[in-house]
C-alpha cells in the first residue's frame, strides 16, 4: 500500500465499525485495515493519556451524574477499557484486578458498564490481548514451519531462556540466512505493528540489543485477521478437505439468514419421531443442496434424514455427518445453537477415530467456526461480510470445574449419581443450556465435563453417536480432552446405523477417567 493510500485510510478510520466499509472502498483486506486502526488507537492513547488521567475526577463525576463509560470513551476518543481503568483507579479500585474480573464489583451499574466496555474494546481489553498473543504464537508457528521447510537450523527463545541471557529473539539461526543481501542471524515475530514511534522504540532497545549480540536480524509481523481460507493453506491442509470446510463456512451466513425468516415448528416428524422445527429443515436443505451441487462428497448423513444420501457424480470419496441445527428447541428463545459436522474419508458408518476432521458452527452473539483436521483445533469468527477470520489457534482444553449434566436426576443410574455427586462435592459449577454444541463449546474453552448419560429405561441415552458424539468428541480429543460412553473411548465405537444413540461423557481427561473407573467398579 502506498503512503497516500495509507494516510487516507488512517484519516477516515474512526472505529471498528468502519473496517468493512473502508476495506471495500479501498480494496484492502480487513486485516490490514484493522492494523491501521490499532496503530491509530495506540497513537491517540499515547497523545492523550496524561490528559485523561488528569481529567479522571471530572470523568467520575460525569459518570455519577449518569454518563455511561462508553459515552465518555467516545466523547474523549479514548479506548473504553483504558478509560474505565483510569476511572476505576480514581474510585479507589485496583483497576487491573477488576478489569480481569469485573464480577468482583459490587456496584451493579459499574459492573455492567465495565463488561460492555470489555466487549467492544478491540485494543485494550483482556480478550483483545489474548487474541493478540494468539496471533503472536501463530506468527512464531509460521516462522517455525518455514525454517524447518528450508532446512535451516535454529534455536528458539524458550531453548535460550534456559541460559542466563535475559533478552533473546524468538529464533536464532545457527548459520546466517541471506535476505535481500543481508546475512540474517535472528528472527523476531511481532503480532501487531504498533505505530512508528512504538516500532522505533523496539528497534532501538530490543532489536539493537540482539544486533549487538548476534548481528543483523529480521522482524516478521502483522498476523492479524488471517482468513480461514489462508489459514487452511498455511496449515498445509489437504486441498479437497479445505474446499469442503470452506463450503460449510459459506453456508453459515445462509443459515443465519434463516433465523429471521423460518420460525416455529413444522408439523412433520424426523426419523427419531421428534417434531422438527422449521429451521432444522431449512438448514438441512441448505446444506444438502450445497453439498449436492458442489459434488465434493460422496456420502451425506444428516440427523433430519432417515437414509444416507449418495451424491450423483461425486468428485471425492468423502462422507459427512451433519446435525444441521443442534439445540433447535432453543431457537424460539434465542439461545445459542449450532451446526455439527463430521468429516470421513469414505462411508460414514465407521468408528469416529477414522474421521479426517470435524467442525462446528456456533450461532451465538458471535458466529464462530471451530474445526480440526488433526493438526490442532482452531476457532474463527464470522465478520459482517460472512468471512471467517482466526480468533484462536491450537485451542487446548484447560482444567476447569464446570459440569453440564443432561437427563433427569431421578433417572440417574447409581454409578452416574456417584459421579455427579463427586463433581459437586469438588465444587463443579452447573452449566447446562440444553444445546449440546454450545455446552461442549463452553467445556472446550473452560474445562470440565458435559454428559448425557444412560438413564433408567434408556441404556443408550439420548444423543446420537454419529451426529453429536463423534464429531464433538474428535474436537475435544484433538484439544487434549477425551470422550467416552462410560466404558471406553467413544471414537472406537463402530456405528450400526445412522440413528444409533449413545451415552456421552466428554471433557477433561481427569473427569473421563473418573467416570470410566466408576462404571467399571459398578460391574454393570
Ligand atoms: P436436538 O438435536 O433435537 O436439538 O436434541 C439434542 C439436544 O437438544 C442437545 O443439543 C441437548 O444436549 C439435549 O438435546 C438436551 O436434551 P434435554 O432436553 O433432555 O435436556
């Protein structure tokens, strides 16, 4: 981008809402535009920070008179979270602690407004920081792969940090590598290019330190907003599989549109005898039509169809299992629902561990797509233009104390009752929304366990092996967790038909080991 264009964009960009419009108007990708907005915000903060600090008592007075934090932030052209933390300090709070955990605030209005500020601040909120550090890690992964691809020997910052050296570049090359005629000895990855001043400060301090120690080096940066398509390429994903994942991502926008038009229950029943919501049928049709037209898969099994569909003239052998809208009973109350997809190399009546990948699209406040093809679990968010950009790479399930238990307590089998009571005695918090995909998504991010067990009169529980169990199981297992039917790994189970149901325990390895030992001990 030339300097004139850069300056024009810089001048016109005021807030996150401008990104898509300006990206279209100047034919520059949204990642570059949001980088520029980031630079502008950082520059503004530097310019006005002390002024805002001096104004803090007046800001607090205005807030007490009824101005909201967001209003004050926009009036002062200052990032909401930063403004809030200056105000919090003025009010006598430990602002860092409070911003990290607004729930500690007793004042309801303050808490509500702080949460709002955190939601919209794309630059200074804890969420923005975690996205940025995710991008930083992604940059390092890319450089790592590239160095290996070029057969260049190197040591990483973490190898070096074992030695008593304080500051180290991300990568130190064993032999110099020529870039534009310069012998490069080290590489540093930067997630976001800050403004020029910030950049120069880095160069002066950090980079000149490396240069003195190791000689010339190179900085790589600007990994913001990587789109799904580019990410799949970067990861070296099989091209046909990438096309398939892209096809599902493209249908997400169509299905979302359906939320506005297709409401209420249709008077037909599906293969399980349940009344279908209109939107289930809509989503089912959308996905089947798109797959048929693309001819990218040979086999399609969906929760809404009694039989497996074989696609005429398929160009690949893939099989897919689809739950077009999981949690559909929650649509009419506007809670999160999702599309779950299992990806098989061939026919779908095979154990889950033969899958080549899985994905789910969650329609919540944000529409996100999470996928795995066996090289990590990655999460993307849909923008206004319907395209998905990277939110978090290499998700791993943390240790956590959340449990999402399906079925009625009065119907629990003895080992299951024991299991749930054990979790409760350990302080697990109950979080069950009635949307499997949303509940497992939460567990994937916060740790803990989801279960829909076998219960009195229903040995196989409620959920479907092919449409719910295996795809979400694959995802959680790839993220370092586990899935079980209580007796063993659910991904080892070979389905006998598309309508198989199964008890499900999915989440952290510790919780899964516990239920398996209880089932075993029960001798049932
Ligand atoms: P649908 O596929 O019909 O939506 O049913 C699946 C499901 O809604 C899961 O998403 C959820 O975990 C479960 O049923 C909830 O069941 P219950 O209503 O028994 O709690």
